[in-house]
């Protein structure tokens, strides 16, 4: 196993755990961009299309499932949880994330290793992951108020 990939996986996992801790401990998602969370869910869903076709290792399969499930759980909480969704501020989370999706898709169609369905979506997920944090950063800049757990989440997410 590549030590850099493992370190990246662990820091990303820590960022997710910090975010889940914030949401469940405070019953609030204030300061968190739903658009960033939706982008990460899209990143993992498109990157791991090979989940049921290509087996690499137990670790790899578990991490794919954890990243998909946790990102979908965060989006679900922010959209559907009766208490948590009330704390989401749509007025601060106004970044037009559809442009990031479109730019990533165009780039994936132009720059990829092979022109196959899985490879295009893999490239798309790589490009989108690099941009997915932008709505979160814009939201934090607009709010001007960063609590400790949100700051740690962004730190670990950026470090990954």
C-alpha cells in the first residue's frame, strides 16, 4: 500500500469524522456548505463506479463504501434531518456549484487516459474534488464566523 494514499485517506476520513461530530454534537450545520457536501458526494459516487466490478482489496472496498456512505449521510442530514436542516443558511451558501460540475465534466472529456465510461468519470471526480472545497471557503468568508470544529474540518479536508 502507498503510504501517501493511506495518509490522504486518513486525513480525509478525519475531516469527515470531525464534520459528523460537529453535526451530531451541536445538532447544527451552520458554517457548513451543503453545496460542498453535494459535490463530495458526487465525487465519490463517480470515482467509485468500479466498486462492484473490480476488487482490489478489503481496505479499498471498505474505504470506498465509507466515503460514499458518509458523504451521502452528511447531505441527508443537512437536507432532511428535522433539527439540523433548520440551521443551514441558504443565504450564505450561494456559490454556483453547477459551474464547477460543468467545468470538471468538460475537462474530463478533454483530458483523460482512455475514452471509456469509467475513465471519464474517474477524471471528472479528480477534477471536481480539486474544486469542491470552493463553496465551503466562500461560505466561511461570507459568514466571517468560523467555529472550532468547522475550522478543523476545513483544515483536514484541505490537508487531504
